C-alpha cells in the first residue's frame, strides 16, 4: 500500500467526517420546526424530549432543591414560584430539537444565569454544578412559573433570547441549549397536570398542564 493511497484515504476520511458534522449541525441540531400552539388555558412543554421526573413540592424550601443532570446537578429555589409546586424535568438527547419555548404568556420577571463549576468534596455543594439559566415568567392568572435551561457536562452553552421586563407569548422561542441537555419547569400546584414520567413531549405543542 503506497503513501499516496494512505494520504488519499486519510483526506477522504476527514472530508466524510466534516460532511457528517455539517449535516448534523444544519439538519439535526439547528433545525427549528414550526409548531401548532394550543389555544386556551393550557401550559405547553418548554422543550422536546422525554419527561424524566415529575415531583410534588410542598412547603417553602429556603435552601433550594437539588436537580440531577447527568454527572452533575444544579440547585434552585421553588419559593419564588409558589409554596406548593410541580417540578417537571425534560431530557433532550442530541437528536431532539434544542430550541426552548415559553410554556405560557406573561412578563419575564427575572433572568438568572449561572456558569458551571466544580466544588471539592470539602465544600457543602461538592462535585460538578452544571451551567444553568433560569427564566421566571409571571402570568396574570396562575402567577409565576420558572423555566430552567440546564446544559450538559460536555457542551456547556446556553442561549437565552429574552430579557427581564419583556412580554412573551405562549410557544414563543426563548432560547436554545447545545447537545444533550435538560429543561426543568416549575409551576404552581394550582394547575391540573397533564403529563407523567416517561412521556415524550414536543416544545410548544404538548400540553403540560391546564388551569
């Protein structure tokens, strides 16, 4: 086998990899399909993916709660939403649409971003803390809800397209996360929950709850 053939094979392999990456980036990861947004008193999913956790939260937790994400975790408050809440976590694999949407219309009260970090075992928050971005939306009727964008361990990149004081409509695109990611939704327990653990959901179209 000659050197020329080896070089030719190597070049073809590199070209094939680049073409695959371009295809994945253009037609899979960056795709943003239109969605039919349900009308009426319905909250919609903020993300495409699989519901991996549904929790009942009763009582104000001043210290915050821990949410697992892959090898790491995040901490978040629930008392800024309500004393009694539902917490719904949606896992987005690399093949899912990664655009995130507003579950309901309202005013963005707060946007809070935290960079990922690693704490030593001697620290009370030991281990890997994932990158996260929290969007708190105030709705006239049901009150506040929280959308938490959580980045994965390898691809730590969150885009947020809304600002504090901005009004959003239900189903509006509010951000994006790279590669395998997770979106957690915290909503008041006054709503009628419509999803359960293990279900597949679509951002902007699957009904999460009614009020």
